[in-house]
C-alpha cells in the first residue's frame, strides 16, 4: 500500500471509508485494501460487516423479486401467445373496458389484455384488445352483444385521417401546379 494513500485514508471519516467498501467498483483494489486496513485499525470492522451483510441481503431480495416478476411475466406471455394462436379476440373501446372486464371477472372468464402503450392505441383506435380461450369465446361474444359494445376493426390503420390526407394531397398538388405556372 502506498504510504500517501494510507495517510489520506487515515484522515477520512467513518462514512467515507465505508463508502469505499459499499461501492468497490468505484475504487482501485489498493484503495479498497487501504480502507479495510484503516477500518480494522479503528475498530469498525463489525459495523461495516453488518452493513455489508444487510446490503447483500437487500440485493438478494431484489434479485429474487426481479426473478419472480420475470417468471410471472413469462407465464402470462406464454398464455397470451396460446390465446392469440386461437384467434379469439375482441377490441373494446377504452371507455367500455371497466364494464367489460368487470363482467368477465364476475363470470370467471380468463382473458388476456394486449400489452400495448395507450398512446399507440389512441393513435389507431381508442381500443383495448382482449384474447380468450376457445371455450370462452362464445360467451364473450354474447357479453359484447348484451352490453352493446362497439368493437373496432383492428387492421384499418388510422381511418380518421383518410379524408384529411386526400385533402392535403390535393392542396399540395394545386400549390405545385401554381408554382410551375408562376415560374
């Protein structure tokens, strides 16, 4: 250990020395060893060991939580993929979602809601897509009819703007023709 590093670390507070061991990726191996030596000399070893142990436990709990979330999401997406393959889907307006889901849950019908960002939904249609297993699709169709829900065609991309696009195209063509005649 360089004498200068040891002298510098000997002057550091307990908190600063602990930071070296709590964030070892930010320090050189020599700095870590020097911090350990100073901490040991000052009698703070038990305290830092407890802090490091707690930090390790927190990281392990976080890792397990993240792993559980991944497993849960993988199961959901596997079931969603299976339901999508059956091609039993309905697109329900966003405003009707609470009423629709409430009845599905009350009747115990398993559904899979398409995981998409609401901004993208509103860009095409303000709808939410639901997928169902074969056995539930007939009952879901009846529910949609009973509730008089309006479902939208899913493949018609941005139908709201068809007229506007035609008008803009015509205006651009007229402007281009006018520019040609002016020059």
